């Protein structure tokens, strides 16, 4: 998501928010929820990137 606003004519304030819901890796893994429970298998995911934001102030001449 990108957003921006011009304060005076020569200044621009902007913000970018990055929120990807992709996985960098997904693999099958056997795990136990407790020590006495039976092993279960399922998909385990590692997220690509966390939510991040970038703010910018641009001056034009």
C-alpha cells in the first residue's frame, strides 16, 4: 500500500507498507504437541518477510 501527500508545493511526505503473505519455505514435519501424545504430521511454513513500513520526505527544487 502506498500513500503520499504534498504539504507545500516542494515537499512530499510518503509512506509504503509491505505486508506479504507468502512463504519462503514450506515443508512436511512430524511433531508432538505434548510428550505423551502421538506424533502428527503437517505442513510447517516460514514466512517470507514480516510486516514492514517505509516513510519518506522528498524535497524538490
